[in-house]
């Protein structure tokens, strides 16, 4: 990919989305254009019954692209109910030239990861992920990490933002 890809991996209930919504404005203030690919474990729809786009999809349009002067949305049905291919989804980001794409979910993919962990939420083995580059956890949680994994305080959003910025710039430089 022509941009760094960082997975934010954590168990449900850890606060991934909350952390990311706090992180996004800080990264933007650093001058980074950040895209996000979010995995959903359940069915979802950005469309609603009664709208022309919904009716066209029901009639068989696939893909369906809805566009206005403010935004556009591409909806593609997955009739086989297969997990979407992350490389394909990341490829959809290429024309938008982000400085970084953050992937929320897709834990099993071999991607550089910022791992979030809260004691009592999920399995702490997530901290041993071979692709972990940093782990954000409570300061008092004394579980050892690999020497190449940066330890961050999960409650210090500024330190996490700085780490993401530095990681992004270093990764872009290596890939240049």
C-alpha cells in the first residue's frame, strides 16, 4: 500500500472506538489525513427503506453508489456472507491518498498493531501478538511485553497520538 496501515486491536468493550474518536482530531491537528476501515461483526445498513438508493439495491443494483456535494457512499452486497478482503478494502482508500489508514478489527490480519488491553476484558494473550508494535494498557498492569513493543498508558491519549504520529512518519520514510 502507498500508505502505512495500523491495526488497532482489542477485545470488544476495551474502548477502541472511544479511543479512536479522541485520537482522530489530534492526528488531524498533526497534519495527518487519516482513513479508517472498521470491521463490523453484525449486519448493518447505511441506507433506509423508502430511499431511492435502498429501492435500487433491493431491485438488484450492486454495487450502489450514492453521491452528493457533501459525501458519497459505496454499498456492495456480500451475498456469500464472506468476510471482506482487507487488501481490497484498503485498495479503495488509495485514490484518497491518506497519510495513514487505521484498521479497527481484522485482528487476525498480519498488520502492524497498536494493541489495547484492559485487565478483565478479554484475553491478555492479545499483548503477545507478533505484529504488536505498541500496547496501551493501564500503567499499573505489570505484564511484561516484548522489548520491541512500546508500552503506552491507555489513559494518556496525547502519548498515544504522539506514538501514532511518530510511527506513521517513520513507516512512511522507510516505505518512501
